[in-house]
């Protein structure tokens, strides 16, 4: 079942994000930068504030996939930046490729309705995510420096990505 997140979901979301984000991004942006993202955006306090902000906004959604009372995935979308953006979508790493991410996207798109458009950032090296978004109909909007863009979009401080990592990212667009 896909539902709107509540503050009580923050610990479960934190548990997923604190594992899923570094699993994907340690090799892309470096472990230090990935740990910085986790510290700033996946603490229970940061997630509770984000969930609450989304609940108060008419143009934001923080959704969770709930199976039997357990959160197995989540999605965060808002219009705080220059344009509407899907900031994050992650599934419990043990539950990947089971349709949870697709269900979260489908629910977001249903809530947004026809005629809307939004962007999302994906690391260029993250081939699994790029393939997923391509299958869903996302198209390339621009190539960007990932940490610079992500810092502005999420309102967090991130260090430049150190060598030998390359901080190439793609801004993808979805139009309903």
C-alpha cells in the first residue's frame, strides 16, 4: 500500500536511506560525501522535518510503501526549488526489483495529474537507476555537477567530490 508518510515513519525511512544511499553513491561521489548526505538528510530529525513540511505544503508529497505495517520504500517530491522535483526515491535494498519503486512513482503521478512536469537528479554512473527512469519515460534535460545541484536543491552543504570520483549527474524530466 502506498500512503502519505507521517512523522512516525521517519525511523524506518532513515534505516532504509542510511543503507541505500551509500550503497549507490559511495563509489560515485565518495564515501565522505555520501556520509555527509546521510547525516544531513537521513537523520530522524531531518526526515521528520521534511515529512512535516511536505504535509503542510499543497504541492509536496512524501510517500511510503507500507507492507504489513513496515515501510519498504519511500519517495520525496516538492516544489521548493526552481521547479517541481522528485528529490529521492529508494526501496529497501532487500526488496528491489519487486515493483515498489514503480508503485511509488505511479502514486505520485496520479496525485500530480496530467499536464504536470518535474525533474530528478541521477548520478550518471548509476546505470540501474538510469535504466529504471528511462523505462518509466523520463528524458534527459541537462548534464550537471551533481553535488552542486543537489546542495542547492536540498538546501544542504556538501564538499566538492574528491578525485578519483567524477561528479557527473543527469537532470531528467518527466511529463505527465
